[in-house]
């Protein structure tokens, strides 16, 4: 899995969806090996979660995802910040989390 986060300061969720999320989704949908794309548009930010099919080389897939997200940059508003593309690394997440109160 990987995610793409892009911010557009001061924009409503509807504006973020139209001006950012849909344009990035259009570009990244061309990446081979994608199983599902789930997006959320919020005040001032867009988050797109990409799940790849099993057995794919995630390093290469995330690199291609970043390249495609960069291709959407000219179509985004000038005040949109650079998209952040990161791989979700489950091996870096804790297996157990405890809270004591």
C-alpha cells in the first residue's frame, strides 16, 4: 500500500476533490499493479490510498506512483503544495499498542 497526500490551503472539501484529488487519480490510475484506489478530500487536503495487487515489487510501484503524481502537478492550482507519496510499511508499525490510565 501507498498513500499520496496533497494540500491546498484554505480550500473546501469539494474544491479539493475537483481541483486536486480527481486530477491526481486520473494520472495514477495508469500505474500497473493497482488493486484499489480510495480517496478522501477534506478541508485543505487530499489523501489517496493505493493498494497494489499482491506479489508486485512495491518499491518500483511506489516510484511509478510518484512519477504519475508529479505529472498531475501542472494541472493543479498554483497554491497547491507538493504531493507527498509514501509507502505504507507494515513492518515498521507496532504489533501491539497498550494504553495505561
